[in-house]
């Protein structure tokens, strides 16, 4: 027979079919309810009615004693110590007592692999990481269900395109002033957006595909992704931020 666990805090409730106990986890206050003794409640109710009726017919006893018998067991909100113990026996297998903090906790707050509560477990860091991953998957699933994942992806791509058309640091991504060579935040090499002109009217078009003045199509020169000498990421720079080799 397993060892009796310490009883956590509880209260007594009654929904009209007899009293029952509600036991709470010492950490998260999760509820575990015992089952009311419905058969006992019905038996007591029948006996109560019979005894109460007999007492009312006895001279000198009358209604005073009969009213005490008439307490309806279906609505009693108290339990004897024996009843509480019986209720605890119904649910105690769902609780565990931590040997470190001595708290009686539910399965959600218990690490069965180590025999400690989740806060005192030697695997606390692993548990926190697993909970974080689980929460991340839940949020990702929720976003996917409402189509938000596509919206976030499109917004990220739009932000990336906008950043590429502004002077930005090749290391930390900070936006800088036009013409700056070094990042004011980390000192990394700045990537300046390509300055192109319309072959038809000569207007500055930047990274646009069509001239904003005359509408002519602009053929942008392809920029390699990595340096041909050292292999470093160019991120659109004309010169390698690592070795200074000209791109292309």
C-alpha cells in the first residue's frame, strides 16, 4: 500500500447532491474534486424525513427537535474528518509531495523523472525550455489558423526590402546616413543602396524597377551575394566589408 501523502488545503462544496471536497495544488491551485456520496445522501434524506415525521407526532417533543433532524443532507456544506479522509483517498494519487519544499503539487507542477516539483527539479532548465518550445508551437499554430503567419512573413520581407534600399550596417543592420562609410553603432562597414540613373531621362531611380519620371524600365545590375576573394556575405555592398575587394 503506498504511503499516505500529506493533505493539501481544501474546501467543502455542495451542488445539491451531497457534500464533496475540493483539494488544491500548493503551487498552481489547480482543483481536484472528490465524488459526493450520492447513495448515502439519498439514504440520509429518506431517514431524515421518516424520523422527522415521527418526532412531530410525539407529545412534548414537537417541532423543536424535529427541525434539527430536518437538516437536508443534500445541501450540507460540511464534512466530518472521516468523510474528508475518504474524499482525500479518492484523489491523493494525483498529488505528490516535493522532498525539498514540502509542497503537495499536481502533475502539472511535478517532475516524475527526478521526484521533485518543477521548481526544485535538477532538470528545471530543460523543463523551462520545453515549456517555451511548447508555447511557441501553440502560438505558431494559432497564427497559422488565423492566417497571421503569412502576414508576418510578408511584413518581414517588406521590411527587409525597405532596409536594403536604405544605408545600413553590414554587421548589426543599423540604418545610417547616406554616404556614411562606417556604422555609428558598432563601427561596421556601411552598405549604401545602389544609386542608378534612368538610361532614358537621367533621373535618379535608386533600386526602382521603373523610372519615376518617365516610366522607362530600369535594368539593375546583378550584385553577387558573396565576396569572390574571401567568401564573406556582401549584403548588397559594392565592396567586401571584410577584405575590401570590389564586388562583381
